[in-house]
C-alpha cells in the first residue's frame, strides 16, 4: 500500500506539472492564432480595397462609352442606360468582351439596347434625290481639329492673262460674298483622331426595364459592351458547409476542494505481522498448583565444542552397513521421534583399505577449547601416542536419494553456468522485502506479464501488463489478485498460469490459479520447517523456496532436526514437483550446511547456493547436479549491488538471474556452457 500511495502522489505531482505546461502552451498558441487572424484581416481589407478600385474604374469606362454612343440621342439614351444597368450581369455565362478584355457586357442587354436605338435611328437607305438647300443652321460649336484630308486632283491650266502695266496699281474694293455652293459628296473617312481628354463622369441613369436582345451597333466597327449600375441585393444564398471543428480549449483551473466525505466503513483486518520479540521476564508470582505434564520443547541449539580428549586406541574397522531408506510418511506413521541406540555388535574383520577420498573444502575455524579430562569410552585408555601428521578433512558423500515416486524425464539442457553478469536495475520499490516473478511456461493469461509481491507475507499479487509498465517510473499495476489465505516468505513462483507459495503458518505448499482466482490444491510436507527461528538458509523469514528451470517446478525445504538421523544434521531437501496437483515426483537429500548460505536457485537441473547476500562481492561456491547425483566443482563471483539480497530466482526463458536487492529489483544475465 505504501508503494501505491507514493506512486499516486508522484503521479498527481506530474499531472499538475503537465497541466501548467499545457496551460502556458495554450496561451502561446492563442497569441499566435490571434496574430494570424489580424494578418489575414488586413490582407482581406487590401483585397476589398483593390476590388472597389477596379469596380470604380470599370464604371468610369462604361460611362465614357455610353456618353460617346448616345450623345445625339440624349432623351432616349437615358432610359436605355437605365435599362442596360438593370440587365447587366443577369446571365454571366453569355458575356461580350470589349476592347482589351477589361470590359464585359451581357449579350442580351446589348442586343436590346441596339434594337431600341435603331427604332429612333433607322439603318441607312438608298440615296434619294437632292433636295433644295435648307436655311443655314446656327453656327455650331467649333469641333476638334480633324485629320489632314487627302490631296485633291491637279486643276487645268488657266488662260494666259494680258500683259499688265508696268506700274503697280492700288488694291480694289472687296467683292460681295458669293452664294453657298451645293453640298459636296461625302468625303473619304479621315484618319483616326488623337485620343481626347478624359471626360467628366456623367450622372447615373435611371433604372430601365429589362430589354429585348439587341443587335450589333452599326455606328462603330467593333462590338460595344456597356456595364450598368449595381443591381439590388439578391436573395440570401444557401447555407455553406459546416466548418472544421476548432482546436480544443486549454484545461480549466482545478476546482475548489470538495467537502470531506462521509466516514467509510471499517476495513478488513490487516495482514498478520511477524512474531514480536520476547518481552522482559516478569516478577516471580506465587507458586501455583502442579500442572499437567507439558509438551516437549524445541531442542536447543548445539553448544560450543568441548575440550579435546585423549586419543583412544584405534579399533578395527567393521563391515559397512546398508544405508537406511526412510521417508517422512514412515516416520510419522509409526510415531518415530528419535533413534534408540542398539547393542554393540561383535567386532568385524578388518576391511580392505579404500583409496583416499578427494580433498574437501577447509571448514570454518572453531574456538580454541581448554584441555579436557579423560573420559570413559567403550575401549581401554592407553598411553598418549605420538603426535601424528596433520589430517585432511574429507566430506561424507553429499547426498543420497531419500525416496522416489516416479522416474522423471531426462533434462532438457545439460549446461553449467560459467559467468554471472553485473546487476541491471529494472525498478525501485519502497519495501526491503518482496519477490518478482515471470511465467517462463506461460498460458494466455500470463504471457508477457510481470508479477510482484510486497513484504515477506501478505495476500496480494500485483500484475503488470508488460515489461515497460513494470519498469516505468510510475510503476502502476494493471491487475491485483487476492489469495484466500496468506503467503509467507519471498520464495514464491509463477508457473503455467498459477502462483505457488508457502501457506503462512503451515507446513504446506499451495497452488493459486490465476484464471479462476482460486486456491486449487496444496501439498502438506509434515514435520518440515515452517515457522520459528530456524529458517531454510541464513536469510530470515524463508522456510520454502519454489524454483523453476527448463525442466519444471522444484521445491527446496528442510525437516526439523529430530526427523533426520543425528549423523546428518545439515540437510537440504530438493523435490521435483508435478505442477497441476502439486505432487512430489522425486526427492534428494543434499548434505550441506544450510546456515552457511543465504539463498539458492536451480538452473538446467543444477542446484546453486549463494554464500552471502549482504556482501558486495560474494560467490556461488557450491553446486550439485541433481540428474547425475554429483557435485560440480566451481566458484562463480556474484555481485550484491545494494548489499541486501532477499530473493534469488532463475528465469529460464531468457537465461537470467532475478533478484530483490534492498529496495531494488535487478536482473543479472548468465553465460552457460
């Protein structure tokens, strides 16, 4: 729960940071959008201004052309201009281009104008007889200078005049004005005159009715297009398509804190904590009545070695007896709690001296004892012998098969670890105790998932959907399983869709199915260590260690001291388990001092023991091949990066060691040959 609360606190802090960053980014984005809006608005104003200027220039050109066409038909032209103005742009698909293309007039409007104009100015007919000269009209205004006319024909030579006097006479009187001659024939069209000055804009004409289609104007050689005044606004157009959705607004500020909620119901009882330390002894009370005989207490720990006695006479070696094959079930069935010493048998014949054994490892140096007194023994005490040569410590055979139910399949990989790499940190937790697991033979439910348990006892198994989620800084899990009882220790395992663990306070290994979320079965191992001060290894709170390798599921445990022969006090039990019903397939009894090691794991059918979990540079100095029943000679350096290794396990699917070192989850690659 502490890890979850801390994770939620950090997640809330990061969420507020993200909100602040998003708020600032939205303000900057709004400023940029506003600036773009202003720029676009200014551009639209420039475009509108240019369009208005173009419209004004076009109207000026239309007015100039209209004035030139109807200057002699003022009365009629006004109504026609109004009519033209009404009809322009009624049908933009039939427009007539005039001049350089800068002016367009609706063809139907121009046709109606020309037809109306010719009703007052009919087309030119055949030349009639010359009429009598009319009275001279009033002198018109002086027109603009025309172009130079064509050169006339050369006249006939006149008659020679008389020879005049040699004396020059005075000028005569001015003669009378002659009569007006007959109108001459139409002359040839002169050259195009120079462009006149721009005239003043005329007054807007009245709005005329829609005219009939017009015809081509005969007064000029080009088609004339006249654009009228802007008509009345048309009906509203159809609604346009819905625009694109705008950008999302920035998140609002956090709301005010709500009022405190109602007091919740009482929660479930918490996880049972580890046994407390013994209290101080109280004052002696009054003597009570004699009670019933008590239950036998737990045997005390071994005392210090006694003083070395005098060497006795060397007796003759007897014949080797058969090793007993005992099972825990047999001992419990007949209620055998101790082994009685039988009578001393007859002395056997000296046996054949065997070859010397292999040199064993040097044991830990014991405390130096005081010289002891002579003790009574089965043989007579002789005089002290001469000092012998230094002896060689020889280990007894390391294991014997305790019992076997079935024959297990051959191992899948016959390899031995040669190198263990440095630890790689995956994530950090808030707990010094815990375990993390991966299903190396997964079901669809457990494929690619990671699992974690906190502390050395509890009910919850936390599931992570992927390695990325498991190793992320937030560390949020995707699912949680709550088992019906409680697990104990950090030696649990996930295998084939189930969680295997020691039931807290019981000498039993349980199976919890992750699909059905039910405890399906458990294996009771009677008289095995399951509570109290003596644990499986030097690491506290671990009585069972469930291991997984390429060959399947294994269990490491130990029996109480009164179950195994006194001659074999240091024993480690290793059992191969059938996973579905949690049944023992085969068991080994490995003779090794469990207290000298902190943890163990099984890889490729070989048992490996780690010396220390608290030293930075430790080593794996003991290994035993369970398939060949032989010890493996090796010494592998092992690094405890945080000097507090509480959990050790092997992951066969990617050949790595998984560990919980302090509050840190680490993985160490291996190299096997």
